[in-house]
């Protein structure tokens, strides 16, 4: 889960501004931006690895 705690600069989830304190699910390939840093969430399962 990803949650913006009412930050001054805001956080973006899949290109859209996040609503403060709302939880957003992270799945493989989810993109989010915190200030000027852009990130892509990855899981081992999302890359075809067996658990």
C-alpha cells in the first residue's frame, strides 16, 4: 500500500495526484512520483519468478 501523509509537494500515483491519507494498492508495474523522483514498484513474482 502507498499513502500520502498530506505532504507539501504531493505524491502522484499512476500520473494522478494522490488524495491525502487514502491507501493505494501497489501491484507489479505501479508507477508513482514523490517530489521529483519517479519510481516503478516491482515484485519478484511480476518478473516470472516462482515463489
